[in-house]
C-alpha cells in the first residue's frame, strides 16, 4: 500500500517536477517552492477525502488475458513509456500482468527481470520473457514463442517510430539550429530521473 501511494503521487508529480526544474533553472525560486509545497498539500487532501488509491488504480486493463493481441498492445504502451529506459516500463508491465491480469505470478515476473539483467542486451528485453510466459499460459510452446516475439516487437516499435519521426528535429537540435523552448532537454532529463526513481520503488 505504501508502494502504491508513492507510485501514484510520483506519476502525478512527474510533469510538475519538470516545470519546477525549469523555474529553478531560470532562478524563479518562489514559484518553484510554491509548486513543490502545493503538490504535497494537494496529495494529502486527496488521501483525506478520497483515501489511498488501490495498487491497480493506474492500470489500463489492456492485458487481462495474455492473448497475442493483448501482449502486443501491452508492449506498445510499455514501449511508449520506456523513453527513459526499461526501468520505467517495469511497473507498468507488473501492474498489468501480475496485479490486474493475474496471469503471471510475482516470482516469475522477478525472474523475467533477473534474466533481462543478466543478458548482454537492453533491459527492456525482460518483456520478451513476460511475453513467453504469457504465451505459454495461453497456449503451448508455439504460442509462447509467438508471444515473446509479439511483445518484443511492441516494445521496440515506439522507439523506432519516435526516432524516425523526430530525426530531422533532433538533427537541428544537435547542430543548434533550433533553440529549444522551455529548456526541453533539461525538463525531459528531470522527468526521466523521476520515472527511474518511481520504478526503483517496485523492486
């Protein structure tokens, strides 16, 4: 329950911390301090009047069963969240597969993460093992391998789309031909750090 409180507050606060960081980088100390305090006041009021959210309150419910289409959609959504690294996708996949869907035991999910850490590959490869286990539960060995391939394609697809779609803009940013507004790179950096901290709470 404490984990859920930290997670839901942190997800709500991610964008706010980016704004606070921009204010601090521009030396606007008072607005940054006010926003920092107000977020905790707002969350405390939420808990007083609505109660602590359940562990699955942030789940989308897209993978209630480990069918191939559900595994692909789970990979797409988790891959869209993993711009800061695979640690940002771990809590989402855990909530969908272990807590909400209930088709993957917690111990097997931890094994998937451990295997992903051992392999000389990106950590996001843990989703391949989640897809394999889901496919194995849904069908047989053939479905298990199909599930592994499908969720992996879903995980990597958003990265390729973002890279191809934003290539020209990124090239202009690298060559300093476009001046980023609102210190975009600094704001994204603080958001990525916050996503990683939220993800570490699940481990």
